[in-house]
């Protein structure tokens, strides 16, 4: 959504969203690498991603200047990610140390992301 925040007054928000996108790509890469190490293959067809996702894709607003809506969407997406990673952490605790460590690392970053965007929405 970094490209969605186009207004000059929101340059800092745009940079935060672009950093967030890089972090999320890093998470996806780490998870894909783990899936391969565990002997499976990550989803390769982009059309199958949402079908197999834990939540529906949250569309950015048509009005790209609606920064408050963008912030709410990002905060909501982060909350959903936190829920999923929390469940994965509980499932893997004491059973799969490697997955647990990766999931809790990602979880901590997602909590940080959510806090950033929740704080922005309170302004």
C-alpha cells in the first residue's frame, strides 16, 4: 500500500508503508524457505494465495489520499497476522523449535507494525 499514499503531506507514511512491505516480503521469504526445508513446497500460483490465506485481501481505498483509511486497513491486516502467528506459536511450542523461533520472530515484528499503525490512527 506504500504506493497508494500519494499525497506529498504523507511522505513519512508512504515510507513507513514501503518499509512494511519489505518486512512482509522478508517474512514470506523466510516462511517459504522453512516450508522447503520441511520438505514441502510453498504455494506457487498467485491465484491460490487468497484461497489458502487465513484472511481475505484487504483492498486499499480508491481514494489514495484517504490516509486514515489506509492506516486502518494496515492495522487490521497486522491484527490478523498477529492472530495467525500467535496460533502457530502455540501449536509449535515445544514441538518444532525451528518453526517456533521463526514464527515468534515474525510475530514480534507484526506486533511492532500494528502498534505503529494503531498509534497513527489515534492522531
